[in-house]
C-alpha cells in the first residue's frame, strides 16, 4: 500500500508561439466605471456594504471574495455536470485554484499542494482539497474517519502559513478593499436586486502553454525543455447544473454559509483552454473591473515596497489569461493606508516582472497532467495528489483503494461495532458516470435512428454504446463499494452473520436508475452489436472492481 515509485517521462517539444494572445468572447459580472481609492484612504475602516448581498454587484463581490472559503471538495463535478456534452473533448476539468496549485508545484513554497483527482471516462476532474480546513473542522461523520486516519498515518499536519496572522489580515484587507472600491464608485448600480442568484455566464476559449498504478506513486519535479503553444478561441454550450454537493463542514463557517443563497461550488466564469494537445475546462471567480480608459482590469492589493513575487505573479498572470483580462491594477498600502496612485501592469509583462518563464509553467502543468494520465488510470476511482512544503516529490494516492482496504481491516476488528463509513466521493462520481452513460445512450439512439435502413453493418454506432455500457457498469461498481462500506454488524450480537445495510437513499435510488438503464441497453440492442461492445469492454475490467 505504501510502496512508492519514482516515475518520469519526457515531454515532446513543439515550436515556440505566444501564450499571452487571447480574444475575449464572453464575460460575466464586470463592474464598469469604478472609482479608484485616493491616497491616504484607510482600508481598515469597515465598509458600509461589507459582506452585503442586497444588490447584484454586492452578490458578485461576495462570491468573488468568499466562495473559495466555502467551496466543497466536489466543485469540479459542478462544472462537469454543467458541461456534460463537452466532456468527451476535454482532458481536464478543474477550478482555477487547482490549476494554480499545479502551475506553482515546482516553485519553493511553505504551503502544501493538495488536489483530489477523479477519472470519469477520458476526463480527469481536479478539485483543491484544503487539508488544513479539514483538520481544523474537528470530528466529521464516520464517512471521513478513514481519511483522517490516513492523514495521521502519513504525518499530514496543519501548515501554519495558511492560518498565520499576516495571511488572515491580508485576506481581510483585500475583501474590504474590493467592497470600498464598489462603495466609493458613484456610477456603479447598487440598486437592490431580487433574491434570485446572479447569472453564471461562460467564457469559452483555448489557452496554450506546457498501467494500473499502486496506491501511491511519486513524480520527481524535473522539467524537460518545451516551448509554448498558441491560443485559439473555441465555443461550448452548457448543460443543467449539478445540485449542491455535500462535503465536510467547518463549524466556524456554517453560520455565514447558511445565509448565502448562491451555490459556492458555482463559478463566475468557465473557460476552455487548449494546452498543446491537452484540453482544459476551468472555472474561475475573478472579479473583473473597468474604467473609461481601462475597460477590463483586475484589482490587486499589495504592501508598499513589496515587488510582485513568483507565486503572486503566477496567480495574477494565470487568472488574467484565463479571463482575457489584459491589465492588472496594483493598489499599494502601508498598514492599510493607501500610499500612492494605482500602478497598471500589462498581463503579458507579469512573468518578466515576477521573474518566471511561461514556458516552464507550461512544462510543469503538462508533466503533472501526463503523470496523472499514466497513474490515475482506474475509472471511478478518487486519487489524492499531494506535495508537502519544501519537498521535491509529488505523491499520488489511490483513496478509493485505501478506503476499501480500511473497510476490510475494520471488518476483522471485532471491537468495532460499525464500519468506517462510505467514501463520500462515491456519490458524485457514480452520479456523473450515470449521467454520462445516459447521454451516450441517447446519442447512440439518435445516430441509430438517423442512419439509413439499407446501410449494412452498424460498426459506426458502437462507440457511444460501448461508452454507455462502460460508464453504467462503473457506476454500479462504485455503488457496490458503497454498499460494502455501508454494512454494519448488529451491536447486540457482534457474531451475527446478518449485517445491516446503511446505504444512503440517494445511492440506492441511483442504483435503481442505473440498473434500469442497463436493462434498456441490453434489451434494445442487437445481439451482434452488443457482443462486439462487450468484447471491447472485457479488456477494460479492473480485477478489484468487478460486479457480476
């Protein structure tokens, strides 16, 4: 289980092309004609509209500043369920914070990199997993006990930097800075809006850049030489959204979160990037502002006499590129007092100012994604990508296997009255597998109905049907894991052979729907075509994942 191997692979080099060129297609929630704060303005003063959500603009600012603190470990599934039809052409679905973490993974830092990885079809979903908040949240439901035990076993402790006094003060100051900016802008419409959530529009574009596995793998962060690719504009359409996911909860955040009507797992912007031969779908919550002379800028706050460092520079550059924001306005302060007029920097100049190479960032992201493609291979499994502070190795753990092994061990513990619970990632993974299977089945039926009746053979119809069969099979496989994890022994008689089933109703309902879909697939498909699809799937069956 703890066996770890060092793996590396050379990345093909391509011709150099510009990475900063991009075209704005759509943007959501831009605040135009804002006013800048004058020199001597006290940012520490409490804004009159602080954390208000009365107007659409205040809701937007609240989402842009607070959603990261409330996002669950399942926000990637929100994007995936909204863009089901695009998943076939996308390699990676991620929030911007996960992508930033990958881009900065080779840069020395005193913070931990922690990303959850799920493979569904040929797409890898990435979600930032805040281990510090998880550890601070205290006792969780038993569904998370196995993960807490694993973190303890691997000596994963709190990173003090994430909750240092200076970090918290700077975050609070930045939030006040944005609210002061909106409050001091007389031309910004602050009329009270209805209670309906703001629209989530989509920014679609392309950005260029850089075997069954063990439960743990490692990647040595040694980049290979590679050049940038080009940026092109693409388009995509969205599907219906996923209901709010369930995750672990911090008692400190719960009161504020209850008063927020919008789903924090939603993103203000979604962009489609093309990184050489890798395609990304990335969500972002950047607040975009504008003035008459500078119609599209982002705002950042920085202590006086502190230059833009590498980590901050990567954050600004990557998010501006994603949202097609050509400039960033830096407001410099000293202990909360604005010290001078804003300084404007072009997004394309940030790498040179901060001291990093865009080609290197591209190589790092590409190497990490290729590492995941080689190691996070089992469809329906959840993996954990982690890099400790000041460590040169990236480790990948198969959490689905770890959770299952922990369940098996607990079954032999006669002092345990109940199991360690159900892996909380099973429901969103199984749901996405089912929805994709249903979509592939409908696409197969449409192709079948549109094909001329006199055309011999139906080989061209097999891919969608094969995908549907594989996805619904894997949906039932992961539900089977949940059923085994939800079995508990009767406390009154620990020797009883009659277990109690505690599978959640949502999973039980999903299983029924998946079985019905599987029956429809078998009953309405010609035997010859079905046999060919099953032959293809035989080579894809994982030994630890079979369901009869």
